[in-house]
C-alpha cells in the first residue's frame, strides 16, 4: 500500500502530511505508478482553491509546470493562467508560457504540499526556470500551500 492514500481534493492537509512522512523512494514509486495521473489531476483541480488572488494583483501570466519522470519517460505539463485575479489550471497547455518551471515528480509533490520551498529548489538546481525569471521569485507566494 502506498504511504499516500488520500487526495488533495478530499483533505489537503492530510495529503500534505502523507507526502511529508513518505520517503523519496516511496514518492518516486507513487509518481511512477498508475496513480500518478489521478494525483496530478487532483493537484491541478485543487490549485484554484489555494490561489491567493489578493497577492496576484494585476498579474497577467501563463506559467507551465513540467513535471518529469512519467512512467513512459514523458513529462506532464500543467498550464496555469493568471489573469484579472483569477487562476485557471489545466493539463492541456494551449498558450505560450511567460515562465516554464521544470522539476522532478518528488520535488513537485513536496513543493505543492508545502514540504519543499520553491526558491530553494531553484537555487539548488532541482527546479529549472525558463522565461520571466522575475516571476519565478513571485510565483510561490501566489499559493497558500498547507503547512504540514
């Protein structure tokens, strides 16, 4: 049984705590299993709920997250469109990105659950950024991630 058995859509804090308690190997196995698709889907569905419109202000940006390490060797690309204080998230990118962030599946899970700091991942080279690097420093503050 996987150490992560809940969904962020059902209980965001419990999901974050399970990610925190899991080892790197367990999280990697989870993200290379058939459950990856549903986990990524649920995270995308939950992003608007943790988006901080008050911090976005007049920001107008398209951000792509590329999560590597799919079982087939591919990458999941999440598209986040921020405009007029709203966030739309999708697994079907349709617009050119102002900023593209690329990271591995374990770091992605840890970052979206508040178990890893995006700035530190970037500084340590575990998250790559292409495009508007100024937006890279502002982007993490636009989300109210759980504090497990």
